C-alpha cells in the first residue's frame, strides 16, 4: 500500500475515527485503573497485610457508570479496558470490618472482594468482584506459607523416591562389580 494513504488512514484513526469522547467530569465517574494504599506504612505496622489484586467491574444494563465504561473501553486500540482495574490494598487498614485471620487464598479472595466492593461502591456506585490475587505480603519476618498435610505427604514421598533410587543404584553397582570380577577370574583361568 502506498505509504501516503497509510499515513492518512493512521492519522484519521488517531484523531477522528472515534465518536465517543468523555469530558473530564464524565471520565472521573469511572473508578481509576490503579490505586495503591501506602505500602511502607502498611508494612510498618505489626501484622500488616498488603495485597495486590485484579478487580472486575460488574456491568449492569441500567448503571450510568458501567455504561460509560463499556462505551469508553469499546475502542480497544486506543484505550484501556476500564472494566478491569487493579488495587493494592493494605488489608489490615482498609478492610477493618472483615476478619482476615487464618484464611486460605480462596477465602481471602472472597473477603477482599467484599471489602473492595464496599469501598468502590460507596464512591462510584458500581459493583465489583476480585478476579485474581496477584500477591500478598505481610510485615512479619517469616513468609507465611500454609504448610498443610498434603505438603508433608508430598515431601515424604519425594524423600522415599530418592531413597529408593539411591538404594537401587547401590545394588546395581554392586552387581556390576561382581560380574566384572567373575568375568575377570574366568579370563585368568584361561591363561
Ligand atoms: C460533560 O458531559 C455531560 C454529558 O454529555 C454533560 O451533562 C456535562 O454537563 C458535561 N460537563 C462539562 C463540565 O462539560
Ligand atoms: C473488558 O473486560 C471485560 C472483563 O474481562 C470484558 O467482559 C469486556 O469484553 C472487555 N471489553 C473490551 C472492549 O474488550
Ligand atoms: C456490593 O455492594 C453493594 C452495595 O453495598 C451490594 O448491593 C452488592 O450486593 C455487593 N455485591 C457483591 C458482589 O458483593
Ligand atoms: C515482602 O516483605 C518482605 C519483608 O517485609 C520483603 O523483603 C519482600 O521483598 C516483600 N515481597 C514483595 C513481593 O514485595
């Protein structure tokens, strides 16, 4: 294709191809794509827990804001999808109504979903749902890994397998050595 037409098309695409513009007021009715609580402050407190999560805005047909989001995000080439937002939250600060002690990841996801839905709904009147927990960190020195019975069984099985492999190897080596000696003694008998 002639480069001239390409440039003209590209220019047209960038400037005029998009009928849906938002003025500033409208734009800020959408929840921001990213928002982070203060990480250092969170980690400074004892038992601070900080999670980074991906959140889906739930589209509702009669909700002004999700209508704006859907229309605005429809232009995939030029705009982010504003129905998918990310939040870094200091759970111990921002979700004080929820109890987050001793939760596994699935339950934590539900609790974070509830907490974020509340705060985002208060401000933007849209419902949201946590789709993924990217990671969590806490201010305790040791990393909180839930070691359950499954993990122990797995570790023990691996150990047993290693033990068997070493044993088998020893047996094979011994057998190989013995047969070598036998061959050798047969050879020496010939001469
Ligand atoms: C932004 O657009 C909306 C809808 O078109 C309109 O009601 C509102 O007055 C506009 N606000 C400004 C500041 O232009
Ligand atoms: C934006 O993301 C949502 C949720 O993943 C999806 O349902 C929707 O189709 C996406 N919109 C566009 C224009 O890609
Ligand atoms: C989100 O919060 C709103 C308002 O409090 C509530 O009506 C809605 O059921 C909540 N949605 C979810 C999925 O928790
Ligand atoms: C989690 O916190 C520890 C200590 O507070 C820090 O060393 C580590 O880099 C953090 N991990 C992430 C993924 O931020």
